[in-house]
């Protein structure tokens, strides 16, 4: 009887080596395939091109970028670094206003991103982009 | 003497592996949970600079627009009209992943807006334009 008990204690020691092998192989696979990409980016909202923009009480501040990269606001041509100051001034007048960047399809995206960045720096509630007709 | 030494060696050989196993399992679970299979665009671009950019989380699809307005996704050059179908296919694999568009500084706004329209029509939960730190 005592011998049988000893045999039972032996059986309790399961050989874990195959499981360990598998676990290590899985661990190495997941370490190797782990990709930690850190992308920084501007979140964008874009009004539907098919449907007209919703009617809102909020005033929209229009910033347009022409084909050759001239930025204009309220009928004046301005520099990209002056967008922030102008948007800040208009937001001070109407705090809930949102900014719409109208970019010509042939303008450079660098300029569009720059204008969006400036508008966000000025504290605009929402910056959306649209195509300049 | 000899038998005592042999017995001692045999005892020492059986190292308790339980703490190592615990650590290995925790590492395994961590890497399984954080595993995101990102679909690289396959094109290196010069990103525009921005100060208000945020770190993008859960990025799973990258679309690149080259300086010559070529659109790249999943390591292939694709037509701008094919972006929607491609994003839909990749979103089916990872429905919560967001899309990041890597537009080159010299690319045109028109093509960027077309790509953004296509991505939105495909139903991506979030879209962002990739930027560099100023």
C-alpha cells in the first residue's frame, strides 16, 4: 500500500519540458512580430462631399488655399504663420466658430497641414477640410 | 562519501522552474495582447510638420501618398479609386484599427482629400494625417 502511494507521488510530477518548448517558441514568435509603431498625426474631419453641410448656428471661419499656395482669409492674402493670429481674433469674436480649410486640389498638402496646425493652435473647436471649388 | 555527493548533485539539478514559468507566461500574454499586425504602406515619405499632432493609438492601416501623387498601401502601389476596397478588406481583419495617411510634403491636397473620402466611405473608425515633430 505504501509503495502504491509512492508511485502516485511520482506520477504527479508531470514532465513540463514539451509545454515549455512550445511556450518559448510562441514567446519568441510574438516578440519578433511585435511592431511598436509610433505615428503622430492630426485627426481630421471632412464634411461629406455628397451632402450639404448641416445648418448650424456656429459661424465658420473660412481659410482658403489657392492653386499656387496663396492662403486667404476674409478676402486678404496672408502668410501661413499669420493664420493663427487671424483665427484667434475671429474666435475671440465668436467663440463657438469652427474652421474650414478650403484647399485647391492642386495645392501642396504640406500647406494644408500647416494651416490646419495653425488653426488648431489658435484653439478652434473643430477644423475640417474641404475642396476649393 | 561518493554516494552522498551524488545525491546532493541530483538534488541541486532539479531547479524550481515555477517562477521562470510565471514570468514567461506573463510575457507571452503581454506580447499576444499587444500584437497588432500593422499593414505597412511600403513607401517612405517626408511628413509635413505640425505642433498639435497627437500620438495615434490602435493604428492598423497605413496609406502613403508619394511626392508624385502615387498612392501606396499594403506594400503595393494602388489606384486612388481602389483605396476603399483595400481599406475595407484590411478593416475586416481588424475592425477597430484606425487609418493613418502618410502624405508627402510635396503631394497635392486633392489626392489627399480623395484618399480621405475613400477611407471614410470604407467605414474606418478614425483617420489621421501623419506628421513629424516640429
